[in-house]
C-alpha cells in the first residue's frame, strides 16, 4: 500500500486531514497527529496486485495497531451494505456517508452534491448507501 493510493485533502494547517480509501492503511502511513485522527475504514480486504500475485504479504494487524495507539476506529462493511441495497457499485457512497459524521457539512448539502453528480437512475440507491453508511457510524458513536 502506498500513499498515492488514497485521495488526500488538506484543509488548513491544523484543521483536518481526510483520506478516503477502499482498503485499510498500511502501518507505514501512520502520520503524526493521531490525537486528531478518526479512522473510517472499509472492513473488506482488497488485495492489491502485488499481494494477489504473492509478491508481497497483506499487512496484518494494522487496525489493531491504530486501536493500540488510541485512534478511534470505525470499521464499515461497505460491501455488505452496498450488496444489501442491490448495488455493489454504491460501496464508495457507503464510505462517504460514514465519513460524513466527521465533516462539518449538513446532510442536505451532501444530498445536493450527490444529486448533481450521480445519474438520476442511481440517485435513490446512492442516497440509501450514503444514509446507511452514516447510520453505521452514528450507531457506533452512540455506543462510545
């Protein structure tokens, strides 16, 4: 796993660092400010070509290491949620919904952006995917 595999956005020097990933982080990308970090991760293992072909091993214990460091961790089985909605391609929208719990943007604004970017025939399932991803993390936050 390499840094280039994620989409990174920086909002000011100390405001936020967000990375939306389809797979858990490798321990080598653990950054400094862990006290400000919350991890929303897809719990499904996705094997990069180097692992699938046996050139490298899938990193073990990465999520456990974050837990040991005290980083709040929110694993989401995005594939299961998307599959339950009948649209596996909505997996990323499940993760966006989960992440939305930590972004100071109103839910209606997310729906507005989704409406402007997603084809009309896929709007309903993408809204559902977003809402379900959001609900998974809300439920975890209520338990904490």
